[in-house]
C-alpha cells in the first residue's frame, strides 16, 4: 500500500480471535480517516434513495426514488432522515475540481460506505492475488 497515493489513514495492530482456534497475530486494521464526500459537485450529480432488504431476499422490490441534493449539508441531512432500510445511491457522480485525482483509493461517506479505487490499485490487487476483496465497477457514472 505504500506504493499508492492514499488519503489520510492509520494502521492499528490487531489480534484476531477465532472461537475454538488459535490466536492470529500480525494483523492490522486499516482505518481511512477522511471522506471525500465534500469533493462532490452536487450541481452536476444526481441521487436516489434505494430501498434495500435487511438481508438477502429474492424478488425484493429495490424501490429507487430520485431526489435532489444541492450540497454536502443536504446530503448529511437526507442521510439522517432516511429510514434504516433505505440508502442514498448516486445515479451520476461528478467530483469537484478540487478533488485530488492522484488518489488511488477514497471513500464517500453517506453513499453506501463503498471504497473507490484506481485502475492502478485494482491491477496491483489482482496481480498480487490479494484475497477477501470483491472488486466491481460502480453501477453509476463517475465524472472527474
């Protein structure tokens, strides 16, 4: 990870305990200390609320309802108002001019807690056969 441009972060030593098993040491918690949701250009982005099931349910009605957000403050307020089974999802996401495009990894608080990574980091994870990571393309357009 030291070869990549990451936002402010910290590593904390961690010990894994598994029921009826050995203690696993030499693990670390990777904590991202900043979100880039303030780097969204809300005037050029669009959002919806998505009704999600509390667990995997076949034939669930993923009711998607567009709504307007004009600022980061609106995003925070809307997130607090939502019922627990609804989430805010971008339909189109445009990042502001001040967004640091050299970042290889970043998060957007209030938008499903996803981590966005660069193609360069994706390739490195695949080449090094890093396990426990599921990489998928976002279901929405991201514009820089």
